[in-house]
């Protein structure tokens, strides 16, 4: 759907002082400059540093920034910890310690940029493909959300959860069997219309170029992903009330900090424009995050020194969210950043291909391979036998997954996915294994979601469900006969 970008990444945020301080969430503005602390993400502003100004007298914040440098920082705290073998995550830990950060930076300095290496080998095709593996730079923050203080998205409203069942996406939820029949089954990003706000202003998994240019009375945010540009007047004019997919943005200066308020977002019922989508690591699975025309975003961008900019965005949507949330992260200016054409447009062949393939697959179903029963002790077979229901922690939708385990005459166990509250499936589990009381399997739906859980004696199977989209905790409970 796109052409991966080729770009070198320079050295990471340099010369940071690393003493941890106790600080609460602070709004981004000129006052955060100075000695390293939590408010400025431990990025110092040199004493005597003066903010550059444009020829027409406005603060100069022009830059070629790269969101990919923070692409491995998850949206929600501990969102990357829900996979087998991953060490436990501290939900109260907002920042890496100085030692942890230094260790991460040492490893980063030794890494080889695959794009650069492939270009040296004159392998241009592979170099373009490697754009999805652009090197990220270690960051001090453990997640992108700085408010609420727990690092999690605020709960969505009951209306948002109802709408989440209705919107389309080509990203399957655990146990979901998606059917593609038209463009209505896809979201706005699938269709190359827009990534939407605020998602487009957060680190991506790839193609994260963010260029800022200025002219008298205007600031332009030029985004590499889906080649979108936001023209932001800073001359005090009022919004016109024209609803657009990226809203109407109006900017003003608070000292040398640019503040951008955006309202009048357009919402079309036939286009799912997720509030947050999966390009943001650690975001809710499935791209089902409804947005309303009451959405408002407030952005603040401040230049900390000659090299580093700090970006912040607060999102409010009283129809879909029970409260606001704020994302904040630093970006380093990289004038050598190279962004070729992002070849993504509506009417791209991906949508047509998905629809055609889906229709064919439903008309010519492929039988599931037979499942081999798993030999287990009688006590384990007795504990597993029956119907189980689990609800993964997905902030935007209540998804109930139903399983059934049966004993064979020889005492072994078979398992199948009955389906979810999104539809029946009734297929045997794939890669079904039991080692001791650890149960693992893959759900037989369009995307390979896997489950790993520990079987207890009190009728629970507690663990994680995970895929390329990420992972989340889940507890399956056996239903009483």
C-alpha cells in the first residue's frame, strides 16, 4: 500500500543529565526549559540559549522531525508486556532509570541500520522494504500517555462501545472472522483517505516524517504518512465552522510555544476514522475506536534547544471518552531525513484484493486440518472439560471469546473456538499444546491471535492473548453446567 521510506537516523538525544526528580504532569510551555527534569523529558536547555526567530518576528520552530525515533514507546503503560516470556512490568514506572537508559543507548549505538547496510550492498528493493524496521531511539519515558497519571486511556463511553461493533477494519480482533464485501468494511487508513487526528500526530511503526514550515501568519505541519498537510493560521482569525476530516486548526503563540486548537472535525458514518489506530504501538486492537464531531485537540510544541522539540497533544471527545488524555514525547531535528512519495491513495488495489479474496474464500471454504488430541493427566482433562468464556482487556470494545474443551475416551483433550459475540466460528484450535498446566493455542480466525494461559483449580485460565497487533491480558472462566 505504500513505499517504505529510506532514511538515516543520527545519534540519539545527546548530553542528557540523568538525575531523576519527583514531578507531576506539567503542561508543555516555555517554563519547562532549563535543567533536565520530568517535565522536559530530561532534555536540557543550555544556559543562555536564545530561541531563534523568523525574519517576520515569530518564533522559528521549523524542522524536519522524525516520529519513528519514539516508535517503540507504547501508547499505554506496560502495553508491550503481554506476551509469553516478557518480564513483569511496573504500572507505576513512568521513566527509565539513568542506568537503564544508558544501557539502552549503548545497545542502540551498536545497532546496524538495515536500510543503510542494504544500500551499501546496492540492494535498493530490500532497502525500501526495510523502511518498516527503521531504527528507533531509546527514550526515557515508558509510554506516550502522560495524563491520566496511570498511563492508560480513559474509559470510553457506552455509546463508543456500541459503535465499535459497527465500524469496519481489516484488523481482526481475537477470534473474529472478518468478512469483506465493500469499502464499508475498511477504515479510513485502509482506504488511504486519512489516518485522522490525533493518531496522525503520534509515532508510527514506519514513515514517521513530520516537517514543520512557516510563513507570516501560518505554520504548516507536513506529515509523511498518507502525505497529509495541515495549514494552521496563527494570525488570530476565528474558525469558519467548516467540518473537515482533520478539523479546523487555529494556532497562537504563548511566548515561544506554539499552541494549536482544532475543532470542527468531520465524521462520516460510512468511513471509520479511528481516534487511535494500530500504527501507534500499544494502541487498542482492531482499529475500532469511534470518534464524534465533538472531538477537540489541543497541541503544544516547544523547542528545547537547537536539536530537540517537545510535542504534546491533548484529546477530548465527550461523546466517546469519559475524560481527556494527553500524549507527549520529544523529537530530534534531522535535516538529512529522506521521505520519498508515500504511494497510498483511495481506490488502491488492496481494498479490491481483500474483497475479492474474502468472497472467494467464503464460497470455497478450506477445511481445517484435523486436530490431534493432547494427552494430559486425568486431573487436567477434568479441569479443562467444558465451555469457557474470556474477555481480553481491549479499551474500546467488549469482546467475549467462547472456547470448548472436550475429553476423548482415552482421557486426552480437544479444543475448539466456538466464536465471539461478533459471530460464530466453530473451528478446532490450532497449535494446541498443554505442558503441565500451561495451555497454549492459536485461534482459527483470519489473523493469527495466540493464547497462553495457566490453568488453575478454581475454573480459570489466566494469561495473555497476542498477535502482531500487540497483546493484552485475558482470563477465561469455565461456565458451570
